[in-house]
C-alpha cells in the first residue's frame, strides 16, 4: 500500500501552470549534474513547491537535487539564483 501511495504522489500533476513551468525548467538543470546548475534547479523547485506544496514530481526532483549535492560534497548554502 505504501508503494502505491508513493507512486500516486509522484505521478500527481499540478493544476498550477507556473509550478509546472518551474519544474520543467529545473529538469535539464538537474540533469547536467553540475554544481551551479543543480543549485539553480533547486531554487526553481523551491518556487514550484511554494506554489503547490503537494506537487510530487517537484518534491521528488528537489530531493534528488539535495542527494546529488550531498553525494558530491557540494554546498548549497548560497542563495539560489533563479534562471
């Protein structure tokens, strides 16, 4: 049951077009696996989640950004610069 809940949350679309746009802009930044671009992606995702706190894909990708930063021993302490 928990796996089904997780899957449902991840697949949950947002009704907020701005949150969706922010998420789409963050995806290629995260996929680059570059420090500065990952931090930019995280800033966009934080804005998306602020607009829709239950937006599963944005929450999940933000977690992946944090994981990438932690695994690479990068510091995400600087202010997020939005692309």
